[in-house]
């Protein structure tokens, strides 16, 4: 199973470059409120909050719009998503994003864009 993880022995400096990269990837704008990753903490040291691909979002989706890929990543099928927002409410980490202007929700798909944007190399895509 693939997932986004935090590298051991690294320190997040809360620059938010990972969040910006994620938002730009999904929504073509540098709005961190539209990122599927979050950084908690302060400028002196943050803590990345990442999707662990738990599947709680898929469990509540009445339209089977969220399914698990063979690599273990939960993905949202935009054709099946009705924008009801139940997946947003179900995410224990508050990482599923559904901006008002968007027709569907988005979630981490373990693409690695955030990891590439991190200047400290804090994030990585791992197989577990």
C-alpha cells in the first residue's frame, strides 16, 4: 500500500510549500485551505498531518465514488461524486477538501507532489 509519510529524523519548518504544491495541483491556485495535507504547529517547528488511507471516507460514500486502488490508495471518482460532503465530515484528519466552487471533493492520492516541494525533505511516499 502506498501512502504519504514523514521521514524519521527530519524537522518540518512550517514553510507550507507542501500545502501550496498540493493546492496548486488540485485547484491551480496557491490557497493552502485547498490542500489535502496540513501542517500544525508554528514557524519554529511544524508537524505534517497526512492521509493514512484509512478508508473512512469510502465507508460513508453512498454512491461508491471513493474506491481503493490496487496500490491501496483511496481515490474519488469525479463522475460518481455527488458533492454531498459526507466524506469531508468522515475524515478523522480533516484532509478531504471540498471548496464551495468545486464540483467534487479531493483527497490525498499519494502522488508525491507535496514531498517534491518540501525543501527539508520531510515527506516521502512509502509502500507499507
